């Protein structure tokens, strides 16, 4: 959305801001292949932003929270993934 449309529609339950870098990263994810994304460096802040936006997007459309993302983050933090 442009800034004016965003200002008119801003509501925490509906609209979340997304930086140009976040939009670029999500577009890259959409273009695939995923193997290319595994080797592409992504700043932790960009990863966190896009993860937050996608979690909000999925929750909004499903009208309920999805717990799998929380579970996977906890596994990663506790050393169960990627070691």
C-alpha cells in the first residue's frame, strides 16, 4: 500500500508494515528455487521481520494462531534443528 492508503487503513489486526527489503525477500522466496535461498545471506532483522509478517498473514487468513512456527523456533533455540 502507499503511505496514504496505509494511514487510512492502519489497524493492528489487519495491516502490518513491511520494509522494501522485506518485500524483496518475500518475492525471492516466491520465485524459488528454495535451494538458492539456503545459500543467500539474510540479515537476522530481515528474517525476523518477514517471519513476523508471514505469521500475521497466516493467522489473519486462518482466523486462528498457528503453533508450528513457535515450536520450530523453540527447537532451533534449544539446539534441535541445524546441528
